[in-house]
C-alpha cells in the first residue's frame, strides 16, 4: 500500500512537473551578461546555458563585463534596447547592479541572477558557498586524521573581494574543525583569485610558517598557485594536503592526476549552474513562482571521484549530465552572505 | 618633438594656421565617427534605434567628462593617470555623506572637496616640487586604489539613502529621451571648449604646454597654470565618479579600473598630443565617441571580449599612426 | 624636454661611482625597510624567505633590465604584462606539441621578440607615441591570448628540465635568480661600458642631435624594444614553469610593477638618464615591501598604498638632494 502510494505520488509529481513544461511559452531570446567570460568557470557556465537554450529552442546571447561594473551596466542596457525577453546577470559586484535591476523592472524585463545575491532581486541561481567549503573541510579533516597525524595548519589562499569566496573559506575551516577541533588557519591570504598573484603571496607565507600542512584555495587558480609556491620552495608533498574549489576547468583534473598532495576538490559544476539558470529564466518569463535562491548542487570529489562527473580527452572535458543531475542540492544554505554582515 | 612650429603661440598667423589644421583634423575624426556609425547601422541589429543611440551617449558621459580634464592636462604638457582610481575614491565621501545626511548637495560637495584636495596634491608635487607627473599620478593611483581597498575592506558600500535626485543621475532622461548624465557631460564640454579656445587661460595652457620657455618669457606663470590644470582634471574626474556611482548605485572599490587607459587612448585618438600644446577638446570628444560607438557596435555584433579587445587595439594604433602621418605631411607641406 | 642632462663624459664619470644620488636614497630606504621588518618579524631573514623574495625579484628584474634600456631611449612598453601571459601559453603549447624544451623556449623568445619588434616598428616607423602604441598592443595581446587558448595550457610532459627553469636550484640559489643575474650583468655591461650603451643614452637625451650626427636613432630604439621583448620571453617561460602551466590570466598589472621599479630606481621617463643598478634597488624595495607586509601579517591592501608613497617619496627626495647639491 505504502509502495503504491509513493508510486502514485511520484507519477503525479512527474505529470505535474512535465505538464507546465509543455504548456510553458518559451522566451524567444535570453541575454546573459557574465562577469568575466575569459575565466574557465564562466566559460563552463555559458556552455551549460547554451546547451539548455538549444534544447529549448531559445536564442541565447552573451555579453562580457570583463570585471568592469560600468561595462556590465552598459551591456545590460544594450540587451534591453535590443529587446531580450529575459536577462541573466552574474553581478560583477553585489551592490553595483541595484540600479540595473531598477532599470530592468521599469522596462518589464525579468532578471535571473547567477552567483551573487542582490537586494531587490527576484531570483538567483547559485551554489551554497559555505556548504561547499564545509563539506570539503570535513573531508580534509578525515584525511588529516588519517594521513597527517591529526594536525591541520591551514594556509587559506582566499579572496576577500567577494562574500562568496569568504564564505567558502569560513565553511572549510568550520567543516575541518568538526573532525580536527584544534585546526588553525595560520595564514589568511588575498591571492586575488589568479594563479601568479596566489603564487607570490603564498611564497612569502610559506617562508614565514614552515609548519603549514594544508593549502586551501577558494578556486583552482588559488590552490594551484599555493601548491606551486610550495613546490618552488623545494618542499616534498608527502605531508601536505591541497584542497581546491570550483572544478572550473582542466587545471584541477591535471593536478589530481599528477600532484600527490592534490587530493580533494570541491566541485561546483558550472555547467549545471548555467543549465539551471536557463530553466529559471523560462519560469520567470511565464510568471511562475520561483524561490529566491535556487540552489545548484556541489560535491567534494576525492581522488578519482571526478571521473564520475566528467569525461576528459586531454584537451576538453565534458560533463556527465546524468551523474550531475542526480546530485541533490539542499533546500537552503547553512550560511549565506547575509550572515557575514 | 617640434614644439615651436605647432603651438598656438601668440603669433597671429601661426595660430590661425593651427586653427585651420585643427579643423581638418577634427573633420577627419568626424568622418571616422560617421563611418563607424554607418558600418554598425548595417551590421549590428538595433544599432540605430533612438534607445541605443541615447544609451551610448549616457555610457560615454564618464569618459567624456574625465576626458576633458585629461586633455587639458595633456595640452599643458603633463599627464594624469590617477583619474581611474579617483573615480572609485570620491564615491566614498559621496555615498557615506548621502547615507548620513540624506542630502545630495552635501554628498556632491564632499566628493568635490575630496577631488579638489587630490588635484592640489597632484598639482603641487608636479608643478612646484618638480616631480615628473607620470610618477606622481602613478603613485597617487596606487595610494588611492589601495586606500579604497583598505577603507572598504573590499566591500562595496550601498547607496542606502536612495535619493530620487541621485537616482535621476543614472535613470533620468530629459523628455524621457536624453540621459541627464549625457547633458552634464556635454554641458561641461561646451564650457571648457569655450575656455580653451576663447579665454586667456586657455591660451596660457596651450602656450605652457607648447613651449614653457616661451610661455615664461611671455609672462605666464607656468607653475600656476599647470597646478590649475591638475585641479581641473581631478574635479572633472570627480564629476565622472559621481555619475558612475549613480549608475552603479554604490561606492565600488574596483570602479574605474583601467579607466585611465580608456580615457588616455580616446584623448590621443582625438588628436591631443602627449607632448603638450597640441589638440582640442572637440577632438577628444570625437575620440571618446568613436571608441564608445565602436564598443557598443562590437557588443551588438555579439563579438566576444577577445575580439573586441583586439579590434580596439588595432584601431587605436591605426588611428594615431594615420593622424601622425597626416600631421607630418601637413608640416612638411 | 629641455631639462635633459646630456651625458657628458664628466657626468658619466660621476655616475660611474657605485651609487648615484638617487640610488643612495633608495639604498638607505631598502636598508631601513629590511632592518625594520627584521626587528618586527625575524622570519624575514630566514633562508626560505630570502630565497622567496629573490625569486619574486627575478621575474621583475629580468623584464626591468630591458625596460630600463627602453626608458633610457625615452620610450616605454606597457604591453609587457599581457605579453608575459601570452608567451607562457605559447611556450607551453609548443613544448607540449614537440616534446622539446629548446623549441618551446625558442618559440616563446620568437614570439616575445616579435611583439617587441612590432612595438618598435609602430613607434619608430608609424611615429605612434609609445605609451599609446603599447596600450594598443596590450589590448591586442589580452584579446589574442584568449583567441589562442581559452583555458590554461597544461603541462603534459612534465619535463624535469622545464620544471627546473622556475623551481630548480644551483646549490642554494634558485634558477630564476641565476637567469636574472646573467641578464642583469649583460645589460649592465652593455649600458655602462659599450658604445652601444652610450648611444642608447644619447638617443634618449637628445634624439635630434643624434640623428644629425649620423646615428640611426630609430634602429637603436627598435633594438631596445626587441631586447625588452626578449626579456619578457625569458620571464614568461620561467613563470610558466613556476606555475606548471601557461596561464592566460597571468601578468595582470605586471607592467606597472616593472615600470614602477625602473622609475623608482631613478631612470628618467624623459630618457637619457638612469641606471640599471638603480633598477635593481627599485625591484628589491618593491618586493621587500610586498613580502614584508605578508610576513608582518598586515592588511594586504597596503601592498598598493605603500609602493605608491615610496615612489613619490623617492622621487621627491631625489629632487631635494639634487637641489642641495646644486647649492
């Protein structure tokens, strides 16, 4: 009986989910103003968007703010002048796009945000940054207990610029402490999110504190910059753990294959985030209710785990949609940007 | 650089020759602008719509306003590359004061006061202490940018006051068509272009930049003229910063990053020489508009950033090279 | 441009002393910085940290050596940061394709030298101001690198000789430092003791006079651009080795660090005046500040503010000293 009920319920849910999808009107064109299109993360977000838009027969265009908030506003203005049906925006900065949302509202253009929340937004598709850091922290704790003699002295190659990246670092330390309570963050660095800056600041920090045994990076460039500084200092990777975040491109796959200390990667599946953002845009276009925060899933990948989610042929990677779509995202984040203030 | 033959010196015949030459140069720039617009109106969707055109003028208001100051400093024979960082810095007093007092006037007053102080420091160190202006303003750029990062802890400061008058600077349009920011920019351009061409102070700036020795002999206070030019530049960058703060509704620590490169490129493209004494504000304005329409059109074509960068780079070099060739021929002939 | 000091024989002799006036100021600043940081944080002079500082200095010094020559001829190159990233990607890609470090290095040198050549031709033939010409080149390279590769070029073969470029040691000294020292010495000897060096000063000091006296000033400037480019080629390969990949995002703001170090070292942007020894001190001061702020655990945003103050202050002290000398 119970089984029957659940089957009935499931099929009902399926029909419910499928019906509106068929009844939905499709927007003709969607415009996406990205933050930084030359970055691997956003390239893969765009790939996911393109794939989904093609499936649904939507014309999809991208503009790049190239980290310049003034250019972001200009690009969004261009899109609205062109008459796109829905706008997707990855804010260069959380406060800076408030006027843009105001303009879109007076222009009756619905807006989906990707990545960062903004005051007065309708909906945002984003991962839970704190949770992402937290679960990779837990895994790092287990590893430290098993392989590093239970000590955890962390060099955080961080990026104070964005609340998202601050949350990742906080989550990592909190997760780590659930397993290794005496874990400490020895250095809290600003690696600028790019590899050469990360390398430079890490070199100085490693010179000061030789007892560091965990490198945490808020993205792959940061963790790799930290690891390269370690190698350049002539140290062995035997008693080191490197933890990256993002899984944004090819670099982490290369590192997990070749660097003995690079054991944990908190994958954030940018392709999935793009896919979800298009779905959210369609819903907004149809005036459907959407949650304020649509969570896109993340997962810590240990060792060879990445092969579950990606195919890699030495020059490109392709996502395994079935595996990623099967991941369950939490309803709510443990901590958000609002908790930082 | 052959200064003497090119300056708007008091010599009557020469200045009218100079004026004629300038006219020709501006004509070429104007044709170039028309060409850019014509090209994109055929290729880029929606390019010629009123909405898109007025958008571009609104977007150009930043570089146009700051470009006036940049051009004036260039003409005086110096450079100011601190303007991008200043754009971000003055948003702090502006937004903080508005959040505290709910007054746009006080906020703008605070921003202008801050800009004035920076202009005085830049001007003093260059004109009176005698340090190379590229060094002074490069140092100032680091100090201001780092200062903003330090003060804000790399967090943008939101405009909590949300005064209607301030929002109008971003969203407001005269008759619902022309953005207020564009009107401010073109108003300032008219005022300063008049000053440069028809007031004694404008002539002094050309003379000082063209040949400081001659200017000194003519009885001009070279130091005071240069000092004033830096103040003008900082104040105009402040105005640009206020418009930008309105457009992004906050004080942004990364605002105006690389803005100085854009403005310098547009100014030189507009025929204002880095060597001093040569160029006009009209030329600068045409340079700004060419680059703005170009980037708007390239966006309209849906070209990715990398192509936009490559094409803009090529056009800047080609335009300046063409301009130089023309100028040399003009001198030779 | 009337305030240029002609490099008369007397002046060159005066400059022949190890420390010119501006270098003295800088040396004092450097010593004061090192002592102050060491007192506050003894780890500063640990072997590991000294090596870390030297390795950071090496990259900047390599490019700054070329840049010093270029600025002495009264030109400047803002495209070096963008070129640095591009060079690393190209070198890495060629190395991956050919399995040969030599070919990788040759390709990166050819590319970077080519960029220098184009910069030089644009400036000398098309008469485009070098500030603008190289801003244009910077944009083209920033765009071009992403047309070349959208992702970091990974190191496929892991040749140990390649890894050694950046992370290797000869005895206790890191490889990049040895490269930097070699390039510095070559540039130093060229500028100080050869006819070519004298000509470079002369071109910057008074281009017209040099042209009249029959020297091909344009060739000399072209040469300085190409040399700067080649230096970027070497630095780019070392950086790629250090990062174990060709990173298209690398090198942001690198041009400003290099130019700041050169002018901090007392080389005049107007040309005709300057020394490589000053540049060395300039590089050391900037990198010691960078490192010290992290060692002291200060707010990293000071890494921008402090160099800004030091650049202005050093130029100012230099002028004050010169005035005092005149009196």
